[in-house]
């Protein structure tokens, strides 16, 4: 995997995160009523039931920081770091229980998930 392919996958990962957050907000508002934006942002950061969404956002933030540092220092991101980012991204795309519920409930989550999976090249397998 190259930094360019990982960078190309970034929009799909962001779109997936946004779609998952939107689905969670719809679910929460269906049960609790309309939420102010600040209340929703606080829930994203602090509510333990939404903790499963945080690794995807952290991944994109870490990737952005690594790319910014590579540009500033003029030192490319090491291939091992690129593979680590890719592995972390793939791990974020493995649906857990709540993710599966949203996949079953919301077609837009299905499409965003599909796009993110397609955007990431498959993991390399060791050859013997």
C-alpha cells in the first residue's frame, strides 16, 4: 500500500464516519427527542455507548497528522507506518454489534461501508 492509496481512501473513511454518526443521532433523537448540536457533540466525545465510533475518527486525525508531518519534514511516511494505518482502517471496518444493527437499519450506512471497503486495498498476505 502507498501513502497515495491511503490518502485516496480518506474521503470514504470520513464519509463512513459521518454516516455512522448521522445514523446514531437519528436513533438517539427517535428515542429521546431532538438534541442541540452541542449536546450531540458532547455525547460523541463522552458517551460510552458511542465509544465504538471514536477509533475511526482518531484514525483519520492520526493519518492527517502523519501526512502533515511528512510534508513539513520532507520525510515520507515509513512503509511500516502506512501498513499500520491501513490495518487500523481495515479493523475499523469490521462491524461490531452496534455497527451491524446500523447496517441492517440504514441503507446509507451500507453504501458508505461498501465505499470505504472498496477504497482500501486488500491486506497483503505473506507468500511462502
